[in-house]
C-alpha cells in the first residue's frame, strides 16, 4: 500500500497533468478557431476557403510525400532522377565498404535502353591488365595537360555548393588524382586549398574573370592562369539542367565572399545571360578559344548540350579553314539528363537531347572531320556508376565527368532542396548550422574512395570484355536492349567511323612549342 503522502503527491501530479492537458487542448482549439477565421476570409486558396483548417493537411501530405516515397514506398529501381540502387552503390563505394550483392540482380534486363556489356570467353588476366593510358589535352598550347584520369568532378560552383563541400571535393580530387571543374562561379580559395588539378569554367556572366563592365578581362585571365593548379579553361555554352538559360544563384546564397569572387553585388540574385554576348557564331567561339588560350597558355574547351549536329559541321569546317591548332582542345558533352543547379522545369524536363543520342553524334562528327585525336571528349549526364562510365568509354569518350555522383559521395540524400539554401546535409547551403554537419576532412576521403572504386569496377568491366584497360573499350563491347526485349550491338546502332583523317587538313601549322 502507498503511504498517504505518496498518494497525495500522485494526485497532485495527475491534477497538474490534467490542467496542462486542458491548457494545451485549449491552445489548439484557439489556434484552430484563428486558422478557421483566416482560411474563410482569404481568397487565394479555394481548398482552404472551402475546407478551413483540415485543408492544410493536404499541403502537409504533399510536402511529406517525396520523403515518404523515397524511404517507404518506391522500389529500389523506380525513383527519378536517381533510384535507391544507384544511390546505394555510390554510398557504399564512397565509404569503401563491401559493394557486392547476392541472389541476383534486381535490374530488369529486358527494359528498352538497358545497356549490357559483351563478355569475352577469355577475359584479361590481372597480370595482363595495364593502367589507363595518359591522354594529352591541348597539344598546341604552351602548357598542355596530360592526365590518365578517367572519372572527374563536373562543374559545380562555389555558391551553389557550400565551402565545406568545395573543400571536401578539392581535397578528395587531389587524393584520387582526378580533376575538378570550378563551375561558372569562378576560382575560389577553397578550390585552391585542396590542391587538385582544376578546370576553370567561364560562364556567360564571366564570373571571376570579368572587368567592371562584365566583359572578359585578359588581366583577370592571367591572374587565374598563374595558379599552377589551374590546368584548363572551359567556356560554358550551356548545361544539362537548363539548356539555353544562364546560371541561377538565388540572392540568399550570394554571400559577401561569393559576391567578391564573382564580382557582383551581395545578396542579390545572380542570373547569368542565356548566352555569351560576345559569342554569336562558330567563328566567334573559335576567336574566344584562341584568345583565352593565347592569354593563359593553357588548353581551352567548351561545354554544351547538343540538340543538333548541324552547327558542329560549321564549327569543324571553320577549324579546317583556320588550321587544326585552332580547334577546341576538348568538348564537354552535357546531357538533357543533367540536373545540378536551380532551373525552370520546362528546360529541365524538355530541352536538349540525352547523352545516349548525342555522345556518339559528337564523336562521329569529330571522326568525320579528322579531328578525333585533336579534340578530346568528356561526357557528362547521370554517369555516376561503373555501367554509365563504361558505356561512355565504349561510345568514344576520353573522360567521364559527374556532378551529382560526387554530391552523393558527400552525403546527399536527394532531398531536392538544392535551390532553397536549406540542404539538410550541408552541401548546397550557406547556413552555418547546416554546414557543420559536413566535415571536409572526412568527406574528402569518401570522394577519393568513390573515384577509386568506380575506376576499379570500370576496369573489371573492361577486363571481362577482354581489353587491357578502360580506354580500349569500343562499341563492339556493348549492347542495348531494344523495344522487343532483345539487345542490339552498339556498333550496329552507332557504326564506328575510323578515327583518322577523312577530310584533308588545311593550313596546319606548328604550335608554339614546335610540335606538329
């Protein structure tokens, strides 16, 4: 039996809890009355006007739906833009944990568009395998770039990404031996601090290399090129997330530091023109490439989303008129599948062609004009797993670039908040409290492991196909499932053109260092 004092104590506690409960219920009732009055009075939302109070649950469930589907309802290979199976592979690869699976694949191998690789009856033995060969970019430059890297960090700007994210990527790229593209936001101290090889992207607003009038500045170009880590420059004509529209950085993410790097006002929306105002033809593009290459002494390429190859005919014809040294040193082929950065939905969903279609188009055009060995090709567009990277190499790419793959390596959970400055993993936010969750030293190791494991597994595919290293893959090593559920060789879908001169070169001159 409880003592009388204990009983009195319990009674008083229960009374207090009852009073508190009544108080809370009263608050909720008062709040509901206020919300009811507001909902019935407003005229913007028909649903709330007709169903006051309870109508708010519709918006709550709509907001929570994307999270509930991701974790509870969607199957492993159902989600877009990246399904759980793809994300899980990157997470395991970046953590360097066991990446094997059991009891068979969950992938539907009959679905049209599925890529399959052709196994060789006598695969390449480990002792016969060789490292990826070194590729030279910009042989007609004062400072050509030589690299064996297969898989690299695609363009993501400091501003779109947080400082801890950029630090983690730049350090991880150095440790992995791959390059990192700065994105159109300009070269920042965070990029340099990591020590990685850097590709400085020049967007339509010329951030980081512009004068006070917003035009390209030779002085700023020389200052940026003076850093030994800066190995190449890239002119961004368009990107996969928003072909035909310039970069968009909401004002809430334009801090004073980012504004200083870009040369723009702080806390105002940073919206780039939808194209370079000084590039309106293939002739202008080649002039710009020549100018940047002359000022910096380093290789210069361009990035674009392809929708038609007609203009490439004009470009490569103009190259032959000027001489082979005038060609871009590389082309970064982006895909309509791209998605980093804020973008209007019509452009994200409906503009441009997929990399599946455009990568072979570009490679074949280079072969047709005898420029395949002169102009290197980098492919980007949802290529974040070994399958995607190996397919791109089969189709003729020299390099594979990824942006969102590296975001997953940093811990991205696909919360789809990249444009809101509220990224819960600290990757695309400038809120200090959220950034603290991302520790650059730890995430840099994950970036390194991600690159190493992806390259290793691309090597496994290559050896199973019977070649010594990944850059020996060709279209005969892959197949694609058609509408009838049966696969067709990639070499039949996209017949190989010989990578040799088929159009006579004209006006070929030596480069500044005397190389032919």
